[in-house]
C-alpha cells in the first residue's frame, strides 16, 4: 500500500506524463505532465536490465557538500509548493528527464520503496539523490537543503502567530475561517489514502480485508485503544492472514478485544488520554524531541497520519496546546513550500513557548522538527538497496499493509474530531451569553459548517497543484468579512 498526503496518488499518471524522444535526448519538461507510474523499458532513457541499472551511476555528477546544499535548497526546497504531487514531479523533471542522472525505471522503484516508509517521500528522494552525488553526508546535506526553507518560514509564521496574540479579533477571524478548511482537507485525506490503501499489491484489486481493518481501526480509535496497540495488532493480523494462517490471525484479533474487555472490567472505559503514550506531558526540550521522533517514525500515509499522534500527546494528554491552535498550525503548513509534516515546527514552537517563553520556543521548534525528519534521514542514509530488499520481503510488505489499513480508520476518527472542533464552538467556560450572543454564536457555527461543505466540495471537484494554498488564502480573507464584529 502506498502512503500519501492529501493529493498524492500512488502513481501520478494523470497529471504527470512526459513524452521522451528516442535518440535525440530531448524531452518535454513540463512539471504538469510527468508520469511517476512504473513503466516498462521502451527507449534509450529506460534501463537495459534492472539489476545492472541499479548499479549504473555513470550519469551522476559528483558535487561538494556546499554545492549539494545550495542546489537542493534552491531547486527543490524554495520551490516545494503544491504538496507532494508537485514536489515529486519537479524532482523527476529536473533530475531524471532533464539531467538523466538515473533512468525512469530506477526512479519508479525508488519512489515505490519510499512510499512504504514513514516520512515525506519528496524529502526522502532528495536525500537519495544527495547520497548518489555526495555519499551519505551528501544525502544529509540534500535533505537539509530541501527542508530548511519550509522550516525557516514556519518558524517565522509561528513567531508572528505568537506575538500577534490569540485575543486579536482580526487575527482570530481569519483562523476561525481556516479551521473548517483544515477539517475538510483532513477528511479528504481519508478518502485519498483509502482509495490506494485497499488495493492489493498482488492482484491490484480491492482488498476487503484491508477495508475491514480500516473500519476496525476506526472502532479501536473510538473505543480509545492506544494507537500503537492498534498498529501492532493489525500489522501482525494481516501478515498472518495474507500467509494463509487465518485461524492464527483471528486468534490475534480475538486476544486484542478480550484484552480490552478485561481492561474495561478492571479499570473502566479508557479516557481520551489513553490514546497517547504520555511522552510529552510537559513540552520541555527532551519531550518535544521524543514527540517528533515518534510521530515521524509512524507517519505512514504522510503528514495526516502523524496528526492524530501529535494531537493525542499535545492536546488530549499534555493539554499544553488547544485544539484550535493545533488546527491553526496545520493550516499554516498548507500555505508554505514544504511537506505538511512541517506543522511539527509550529507545535514545537508553541510547546516551547508554553514551557519557557520565546527562547525555549525557537529551541522547541528546532528539536521537534529534527525529531519529525530524523527517521526519514535514517532510513534513506542507511542505504536504499537495503531498504528495497526489506520492502520486497513479503512478510514486511504484509505487515506494512496491515498498518496502512488501520491508519485509514484512525485518521477517519481524527477527521471527525477535528470537524467537530472546527465547526461547533461553545461559549467559554464561565461565560454567560444573552439571547443575542447565543444567536451570534449559532450563526458563526452555521457559517463554519457552510465553509466546510464548500471546501470539501471544491476538494472533490477541482484538481490543481496549488488548490490547498488558494483555499487557505481565500478562507483567511473571507474570515475578515464573516467573523469580525
């Protein structure tokens, strides 16, 4: 199963198809017409033999570390607009179609491997190319070049957000309108991830077992069973099921629910905080780093998979971040040139500010961002050839498939929680509203619901690489007219 963010398809065939001209060395370099889907060798651009191709680095230049950093910073970091589709398309157009560092077949295999691993694929692919041109240090430097522009911009926005003050009427009006937009994006991500997560790798047909796992994943989340229990159990279950050990798989699932029933009898129904591990009860520096590491290691499905883990720790259990502020961070992550996991920078900044003021805020943003990206740095620099062999291992592939199926259900419940928080705003504790105040609050909630419906409709009917940015900008402007008294 592939991992994707809001607008990522398992292969980017409709929006990215390039016609290569045999022998002439010319190619159509339009980013909007590049295909990342697997292709058979048909011309001089593709490889003569897969195994030999994997070792063929003759077209790859060697660069100094400084040149690698500048190249990836300017070519891909500064230009990382439009989400993963546009990011990956640009990398392929610049390095595969235009410069021909590697063949299309090899690029497709690389992309397939990183789809199965946690972390943003665009960052991982940049690190892979960095390893080719400068060794392991080159991979690290290329990754830094890709992520640094987004990190710097998000840190600046986090600072502005903090000093502007949450009591500023105009500031809050824009973010009030942005929250239902974020809810629509998360819900859309559930459908987008689901349409690929339920397709069998072998038969390429709809897999009903993985669909059932998504439903059960949602059920487990609603029952407040810890996310990590769900991922582990469902990964083991599908691994056993796919190998034909259906009775063993059923026994594992039965033990899961028997264990839950015993817990309820002995200690009662788990509280919402049971979804978290408790690794960030306080937003000090070590805990923010740990939170980033856990979220980054479990980001199967892209940034939207990391959202429920971070939300459970920071909002539900830690309580050092409100749900509204959390949603604002996701909204900001949609308008800058970076993978959406950059929302971790915002969370780290807010956590550090709560813990020790602005000085700690900048340190917190850096540490949580480091934690979020560190797993994908490790996986990539460890060696792509090793990763390719691991991901081709049937047992590992089935385990990841089970995890991906359960993640869809977990994100679905998170999407509904975010929808409720973004649309239904209640009076502040202790506040007493007269009839006019209640009418105003009801009207604002109705407007939020309308914004959600309109945004979700647009997301399902319009395809454009900058759609998320446009929706966020329009909503922020509209908020000034809709929610300013």
